[in-house]
């Protein structure tokens, strides 16, 4: 007792909390992903704050959206699919329903657009009234930070120059630059007056004005000349812009001369070092080139080798299988070696063989010599085979006549025949095999050489590289030397960042310029200038939204037109296809066309607008702006869901199927097993001791292999008892009734704990054995019944292998099978994470709740019998 | 009341008996002797139990035994039997069915070059709503002659319920009338003449006034809208396998002309009888003969082969046959199979062992931490930590597979490794990492179970032992190793072994997560690096091309022996069944 120290508990709690978070993280992720609006699979963010419950609604209470309504119209008017048995009256009624649905969607969307428009206007108003000053000051804060960093770099380099006696004078340049920047500001404010009247000229001029150096030549032709004709006042402005162009050129020249001056100084001081460095760099480059070349050669050689390998394996397939045959035949024929080998006239067949043998005996030995040391051929036996063959055929060639003379003799006939057939088979390859082997050896050696070359090249590369490294690290000023090459640009950027920003355009171009890596020594992180681009992004999103909205309004307008046409004639149109489908209803085809051709481009625009808006709402810090942007995002999301084609699954049906199957099978199982377990506990009979064990062991048989038998069984039963067949719920329930052994064990264990005095008393009073079971023991076993029902229910609900094979049509899937089918690679759930996680949760949560509330019972049941005492 | 119940019970027993006996006979007549025998054994045993006083205890077990027989013993028998056959793709039917295919399958027909060709039109009787019915006639034309045939009466189906054969006769129309089977049909032509010699036939009426109207003709645009019904109902159910007999000729839909007309078609193969002399007796054997070449079809290796023009054997169709122990031999002797098999075997053991070890260690640690009376919030922690076990396994597997281990979009690769600067791991394509993934999933799923049972077992260890030992000066580690572990192991080891057996056969996790994992190169069976024996079996038997049920059955038997062996030893040692001796 004295060992308990309070502070240990905090440690324990911390550890436990960390472990719990790690363990539950996947589930938390599932919940968070199921309510996300964006497509989580493609999003760079782990969690998102844009939430929606739409995924759940789609799964549990699916409603038709616009493309589905249109398709229904088409099916209805042609009387196909679900509508093939509709009468005229029913069709009329349904058509009215569909019409009103479509109109409602259109009205809702139109209203949504009006709302969004209003919000946008509000935002822009607010911006100009409230935000703009705050924004500008925030932007300048960022700018000042940048300026500090640049100033530090500047002073560092300057001191380096001083150390080395390089006297730079940047005063003039800096003055020029700040002149330039302030002039630019003035011109821009003048230019802004033309924003509304000449928007195109305005934007092009603005782009030119904010670039550095100014690209005035093209601008002059495209914009200036035209503009001054239309608006004489613009002439003055244009002149100023041209002047700016000249000024920027002047600045560039200054910068170049500064750079030259510096590089002269540097090279005087560091000439030697720079020389060495460039020599080593050259070496590295040459070696690298050589390596690439060698690799290319090796690639080609390897390809060659693999081609040859293929040819050789074809040959091996012919040669190697015959080896044993040849060996044994040769052994027999060798016994002829004492016969004389006199030449005589041969039959044409034998002559043929003789010719082939002459080739073979000449070609095989050199081929063997070539490949005898190559591993592949040793391993697959070709080398050995060739050796044997060359020996055999040489012998045959030398002693051919003797062999032919004796070829009919009993002892030799069969061997000769065997060899004959082998030789005929080898005829095709006889000429090639030596050639092939030479080629092979050639390529093989070339590859080996190339490998060696590569090795030595890489060796020298490594050496050169480490030499370079050493040089660089020994020279502590190396960094500064590198940076001095950019000094003029550094000066420019320094002045640039010292110049205050006064409006959103300047801010935007500031961010463009600084992110363009004009000065390579400063690279800002991605999100740094988000604030500066903000306004421009908002304008872009509005533009996209406008374009998308316009397209949608045209689309919706046209749809309504067609719908009106349809309604005017619907009484007659619906009679056309009554009976058989003869004619496609053009009006409805038009509606489908309108949707197919026009929706996607509108959707693309609106999706872009929504993306910009959502990113902004995550990153902005202005509270009411965030709210507004969120609202736009939500409206656009709902719109998208209403109009985009979806893949629908009969999800609710699946869950219902699973529930029915699990409940029915577990209830039936309880009855069967509770009755069956009774005698094991209460009576004596043969097989009592081993029976239960035997049953449990039998059920260890892997259920998967039941499948083939089960398939046939269900098919057979299905022809006679319709509801227990393949692809039927009854069939699955039937199969699940097989899992009885474990449950029997649980029941028996429980019965053992019920004293049998009650039953004895009842039997004395005249009850039959079965009645004592049914009325006394069974009711008393309620706890274990509950356990068995729950365990059966859970295991049957989660069972998926048997269900997958037996249930084939989508309507009959259980929840487990459906979820698995549709989350396969290429299934729709693979990247529709929102839907998938929502579906997973809908199934998981009830089971988890059920489990947790029953956990004591479940655990008690499972460990019963193993924990004694 | 009692009499009524008794009567009910006896009548139910009688009904069930009748149903089962009828089932046995039906099954025997279908040729499935195995199932029939098993049910028959059951019926006999059940009846003995019902009628003999000594069989009283067994009566309780009857419903359960019925299902055991049907759903466990029969499949076991079936699997045992199949393990000794070559049942699989290429050998899917019985010998009779194989012969049947040769005789009836459309790929074994030939159309003589100069055979007759008949164009045809379909005439259908409409019902009251002007919808077509399945009552139809076919009008055929050859040059100037017209023929009529009724809907085929003789229809044959195969075991899958598909139409294999339909037969009918056709009769020549003379003077616009024809008599078929006592029914006289007359041909109605249109008023206007389409060409000089003949007017269009619009309908055909029988002698009772039933009218068949022109419904469909190939390539006729005026009836193109009826093609759906023709194709999906009439052709599918009757015409596609229809053989029309006329005099000595037989006609079928011509495959050479894309089924646009009927042409003379004959079967290539036919059965005939051959007599062989075996010693003194003459036996008659049915053989299949190729009618074009007049040669007998060669039967070899559980398949039928025909000899083609080059003298080579061409495999036609295979049938199921006993091959003895060759499936088991394959495992040991065939290098392309035994290599992967061994790998899978070893991995199965490793997988089960490592799963048990990891889950047990984590569960034990957590249980030790949580097993303190004074720890606040113990129940909350326990409930939270049990959740991975509560979530259905397949959901977890799918979530981990899609969301976490997905190589491109998965969270681990996208977010976690990125922040530590490690390159993305190929969870699904690298054999080693796939195994790691599977083990991670299994540990996550399994540790709550271990934690719970260990907690329960720990709680049953009396505290006095600890107090006594600490008085004697034992350190916490000694207490753990000498008191906790031994007592724990007694309680928990049967569960560990059961968990081992469970994981040995844990198909769901592996299959859902990796599908067996990246394939083992060079194997000619679908073996993967994370396959365990049972998922390998499943893939062999059910996945895609080349199903080999025989081989799969052989492996199942091996699995069964191993797992039941382990469990048997486990049960014996743990004495879990000892109380049976009451």
C-alpha cells in the first residue's frame, strides 16, 4: 500500500491519452471525412472546416436531382424501365410530379444565384468601405518584414565588399530606382481613371506598367497606337508610359555596369579559386556525359542480350528435353566403335541425316565453348546439353557409315531411331546455334566491359565531386562570392521593398514580383503573399461565377421552355408510346441534350469560383468576410449537388437486408442451439464426452471451401423451395444456420451453472423432461441467450465472404458486400471518400453502440470457461 | 389439448420425414449420390432417435444435427471428394455433360457450303392490349417456296437453365394454306401488289380464327422497333437454339450469315456405338464420332480430343475425373507451385504468430496500466480503447485500405511521411510493406480483445499475493514475472491459441486490405506475398480465370488438419472440455 505515489497517475494519464488518440485517430478521421464538402481524396488538407450532412442524406434519403428527373421524363414518356406497366392516368400524374420537381429545382437555383449575387455585392461594398485600409496596412507589414530581411543581406554583402576592397557606389542607382517607383505610382493613379471606360486597354497597360523591365515595344503597337486614336487624352498618358520604359532601360544599364564592376573586383581577388573551380566543374560535366552515354550503350546491349536470351530459351526448349534420350542412345551406339567405317551409298533419308550431322558436329563444339562459362546456361543445363550433343554428334559423324550399316540390328535400331528423330528436330537450329552463341558472348563481354567502365567513371565522378566540395568548404567566402553575382538585383529589390504600397493593385504586383525569384537569394514560402493576392482572387471568382451563372441561366431558361412545350402537349405526347415504344419524344431529347452539352462547362466555372472562395474563407482573418464566403461556398455546393449526375446505390435496402438476415438467423440459431445443448449438460448418452469437441473441431473447416458445395446446394434447393435459393435472403439465412458448435458450447457451459434441483422437483411433479427444459431452464438462461443473440447478430452482420458469393444482384446485397464492392479499385467509392466514410459510419455506429452497451455480457460470454475461480 | 399437440408433433415429424425421403430420391435421380447418402444417413439416424426410447437425448439435437449434416458434413465430404479430382476450369462438367456439349453446343456445328438458305419472318399473336405474346409462327422462304413452322414444342435446358436445344418441323405452304398437326393455317396477303407475281404477306390465320400478324423481319426498317422484343424474348427463349427439320434436312440460324437467316446446319459430333471384344465377351461402348472426318474422338486425360488436319490433337472439352493424389503431389513436387506454397505456408504461421504476439503485448501493457483500482476514468479509457474491436472488421479494413494505406491519396503517405521527410511507402506494391500493413491492421483490430481478457484475468488474481510478496521484499518486476505472468498464462493461453487459430484462417482482413498482396513473381497460380493459405485457396477457387477447385480443396484439407490439430491440442491441454465428465 505504501507504494502508491500520486504523481505516477499523471504520467499514466498522459500515456493513456496519447495511446487513445493514436488508436482512435482512424475513426475520428472517418467521422471528419464523412461531413466534408470537398473531395477528401484529392484535397491537400487532412481535415476541413466546410461541413455538410449531405452525404448522409444522399445515402439514407436519396432524392432525385435534376439529371435524374430528366431521365425519368424520358423513361416515362417511352414507357420503359420502371414505367413499362404504367397506365395512361398514372403516367399523367407522374408527369405532373416530375414537372413540378423540375420547376422547383430551377426556382431554387435561381434564388440561390440571386442570394449569391447579393453576397458578392455586399462583400465588394464592404471591401471598399471597411476592409481596404486594414488590408493595405497589413500588406505593408508584410512588405516591411521583407524589407528587413533584404536589408540584412545587403549589409552583409556590403561588408564583404569592403573587406575585399571593392568600393561600390549604389547611391545613384538607388535614387533612380525610387524615382522610377514613385513615378510609376503617379502614372498608375492616372491610369485608373480609364478602368471603366477602356477596360481592355486599361488592363494591358497596367500589366506593362508593372513589369520590369517594361516591355513597351509590343504594347506600343497593340495598345498605344489604337488607344490614342480613340481617346486623344490617352496620348499624354501613353507618352509617360513610354518614358517609363526608357527609364527602366537606363536602370538596367546602371545595374549591368555595377555588376561588371563587381565581377571585375571579385575575379581579381579570387581569380585562382574561380579558375580551379571551373576546371573541376568541367571535369564533372564531362564525366557525367560519359556516364550517360555508357548507360545508353548498356541499355541497348541489355536489350540485345534479352533478345538473344529469348532465342536461346527457344533453343533450350528444343534441346534440353531430349538430353536423356540422346545420352542413352549414345551409350548404346558407342558400342559400335570397333566396326569399320567404310563409305557406301546412302539412302536419301540417311544422306540428309549425314548432312545435318556434318553441320552439327562442326557447330556444336564451338557453341559449347562459347557459352560454357556463362551462368545462365550452366544453370539451365544448356551448356551441359551442348557438350553432350557435340560429343555424340561428332562421334556419329565420324562413324556414320558404320552406324548406318548396323542401324537395323535389334540392339541399335531403337537408339538409332531415337537419335534420328532428335537430329531432325535439331535441323532448324543447327546453323544458327553457333552464330547465336558467338553473338551472345560478344554482347555479354561488352556489357561486362561497360559495367567496368561505369564503375571507374563513377569513381572519378565521386572524386571530382568531393574535390569540389572541399574547395567550396575551404573557402569561407564562397557564399558571398556567389551572392555577389546578383548584387545589382539585390539593390533593386531593396529599394523595391522600401517603397510603400498604396492600393490592391500594387500589392498584387508586389507579390507577383517577389515570388518570381527575380533575386535568387530570397524565396518566400507559398502562402506568404496570400493576403496580397486576395482581392484579385476575389475578382476572379466573381468573374467565373458570373460566367457560370449566365450559362446556367441560359440552360435553365431553355429547359423551362422545353418543359412548357411539353406540358402544352403532354396529354397527347403520353399516348404516343402507350403499348409499344415507337417514337422518341423530341422535346425531352432536347432537354437531355441541353443538359449534356451545357452543364459541364457551367459546372467547371462555378467549381472554380467555389474553390477560390473556399480557400479564401480558410485563410482570411476577417470574421464577417469569412462568414459571407462560407455562405457562398455552401450555396454553390448545394447547387452542384442538385445538378450533377450521381451514382446511386440502394443503400437503405442493403442495410435492411443485413438486418433481416442477421436478426432472423440469430433468433433461429438461438432456438436450435439452446435445445441441442441441453442433453450435453443434463443427460448421459453415447458420444456425450467427445461429441461437443468433435463438433467444434469440425467447424474449424475453412468456410471458404464450403462455397462450391454451398453454391450447388443452394441452386438445387432453390429450384424446389423458391425463397431459399441463390441470390435470395432466405438462402443466406439458411447458410448462416451452420455455425452452431461454438454457441452450443456457450449454452452448455451456462446450463452447467444452473442447478438441476429445479428440474428434478418439476419432474417429480409430473412434468416431462422437455417441459422442464422449456419452462424452467430456457427462461433462466436469458443472459446467455442474450449473449448468443448478440454474438450471432454481430458475426452474421459482418460476414461478407459467403454473402458475396451467394448474393448476386445489387438489390440483394448485404451492407457488407455493398460497401466492399463499391470501394474496390475503380469502384465509385474508391475516391468518393465522403460517401464511403458516411456509409461506413452508418453501419459502424449502431454496431459499436450495441457492442459497448453489451460489452460486459459479451466479454463474459467469450471468456467463460477459461477464467477459472 | 395434449392429444392435439401430440397429433401435431407426429404429423410434423411425418411431413418432415416425407420431405426428406422425397429429397433423397430426387437427389439420387439427379446423380448426386454424395448428398443423397448424407441426407439418407441423417434421416435414418433421426428416425431412430425419434422412435427408439434410448434415443431420447438425441432428439434434442436433431434440428442442429440437420444443419450440421447439411452445412458442415456435406461440404466436407464434397471437398474431400473434390480434392481427388481435377474439377476446375477446363474440367467443369461431368462426362455426360461434356458429351452433351459436344453434341449440342453451337460451336460444334457446321454448315455445308452448298446448303439451302432460308430467309424468315416472324409472325406473332397480339394480346388484347396490342402487346406481343410468345405465341408465334415463323414463315420461311427459299426462292419461290414458302414454309411455315410453329413455335417449338420440344425445348431442352442445361443445368443453368439456359436453352440448349429446341426442335420443330416445317411444312411447305401450297396455295397459301398449310396443315400442321390438324391445324390448318391460311396466309393473308395484302391488297396491293408489291411486285408482279406476289403481294405482301401480312398475317396468317389458323382455322379457329386466331390471327398471327407480321411482327419482325431481319433488316426490315418498318418493324425495327420490334427488334427488342424479338431479340430478348423470342430469340433468346426459342429461336437461338431452334433446329427446324424438313425432310432429311436440318436448319438453324446461320452463324455464317450473322444469324440473319436459317441455313442447313448439322452437328459435327454425334454419338455412336462401338463394339469391343474383351476376351470372349463383346462390350458396347458409346463413343463420340466426328461426322465430317468419320474419326473417333480421342478420350484422354479427362478430356476429349479431336485430331485436326495436321494430325495434332486438339482439345475439345474436359470433364471432371478422379486424379488420385495428384493434387497433393503437385504441392510437393511441382516447383512452380511448391515454392510459392511454402512461402505462403510460412507466412501464414508468421502472420498468426506475430498477430498474437503483438496484440497480446499491447493488450497486456494496457491491461496492466488500467488494472489499478485508484486510476480515475478507468472505465472511460477501457470503453474508448475497445472501440476498434467493436467496429465491424470489414469496415475497418476498408477504411484503412482506402484512406490510410492508399499509395497516392492515403493519409499516411500524403501527410505523415511528408512532415518527417520520408519518401512515400508503397504499401500495396512492396511485399515487405504490404505485410507490415496487414500486421498493423490486425494489431489495431485485435488488441482490445487481448486487453479485455487480460484485464479480466488480472482481476481474478488475488491481491494478497502481491501484498505478501512485497512484504517479502519482491521488486515490481519480480512480482510481475513470478506471480502475474504464470497465473495469467493459465487463464489466457487457451485464448491465445484460439486467437492463433482464428488468425491462421483470418480471411477477411487479408483479402479486404491487400487482396493477397503483390503477386509473387514467377508463380503460375495467383499467389501473393500477403496471401495466407485460406486466401490463396479462395483465389484459386473463385478468382477469375483458371479456377482450380480440385487443388483448392486439397489445400483446404491441409488447412483443416492443421487448424483442428492445433485446436484439439489446445482444448486437451487447457482442459476446457473437462467438465463434460459430470
